């Protein structure tokens, strides 16, 4: 039954993608199956909306990661999306107009009203964090390793730019647990650990490619710090990788603890965050939405 629902979700997303040519259709089926198998109790419309919103996040990640992307163009796109979310302005292009449609669908869920500020913040912070990374990329290419941000500053943006908070808050809106608005501190702690685990796992997988492309990455930051202590390049890299592995384990442990101590009425919001985080870290790079996997 679960696979039948996943197939229906994938079919709906493929039909939707036909009108949105910037969506990478290769991602649709594996994403639909991942999200459905992690939440067989969700309704098909909710899974469809979660899938399509995540595909939109993947699409803007592709936009920001494109080798020919210019920072002023990315800034204009971000401002366009913020105008849609905060002032109900019309979008000026197909990718921003898609956000309008997704937001309109979300507004039909009972939990959208009490969680609207949270969801809007996730999308605007996602865009701002992607701009941070684009700026760091330009600085790194121009100035070299001295332009790398401190790890704590990088992760403050990178846990959002990976897309996990925006995805997870879409899940909170579309999962029918009326107690959710009353337990946001607990759920946001879980979100923080889950998004950091996803980000660090992504960085561990992709650091070689990103170093070649001139992108900022947690492994490159830690490697540069270790090299300042007179370690050889190989030893510095291994120290950085080990540190990232420890941090992933740390955040996954916190995810498990927070989800086991569920405070919502159904426990579904906590369970979904943990399961989807674990799947994305260890099993399926599709959830990450990064060009490195396509």
C-alpha cells in the first residue's frame, strides 16, 4: 500500500513538473518513495505537497550553485521571493511564482495560520543562507583560504541552506497534529540537530568536489584550521573528517533522544524529523537536493 501511495505522489509530481521545467524530474521518484515510506500515515495530498516543496528547494539550490550564477541576480531572486512571502507581491519569474502556488496550497491546512511565521522564516532564512554561501564562494575564489568563515558562522547558515528546516516546517504544517504549535521549542531543537546532521553528512560526502569548485565546506574549514597547527595536508584532512563524523554522530544521538521523548499528541512530528534525517544522512542523498548527487 505504501508503495502505491508513493507511486501516486510521484505521478502527481511528474505532472506538476511538466509545467515547471526547472524541476529536475530524475529526483522525483526516489524522493516520493523516501518521504512516503518515512510517513505512511500521512495523506497523499500532504505527501504530494511535501514532495513538490522539496523539489522547489532543490531547484533553487541548483540556481544558486550554477557555475554562471551572478550574485546580483541571486540577490534579486531572493528579494522577489521575500516580497511574495512578506508583502504578498507577485513573483517576477517562473521559479518565484512557483513559491506563490506552494504557499497558497499550504495556506489550506489548519496549522498554516499558527505556523505561518515559522514557515515564512524558514524560506527567507534559506534564501539568505544561500546568499551567504554564494558570497563566501566569491571571496574564497578571490582571496583564497583566508576568506573561509569560522566553522560556527558557516554552520549557522549552512544548516538552513541545505534545505532541511524548510522541509521540516512544511511537514509540521501538513501533519495533522493540533498540539504542534504548543511544542515548538522542543520541535525546533530537534530540527536544529537534524539539519546539522544532514549538512555535515553532505559536507563529508562532497568536500573533494566542492574544494575543486571553490565552494565553502565544513571539512575544508576544519582542514585549514588543522593545517595552521603544522599538520601535513593528509593528516589535517583526516583530522577534519574525523571531527565531522563525531559531530554527525552527536547530532543524530540528540535527534534520537528528542524523538523518543515525544511531546506532541501523536509523536508524528518528532518521528518524521528523526526518520527523514536518518534516511538522508545514511541512505539516500536525494533528500539533500545537492547537485553533487545528480
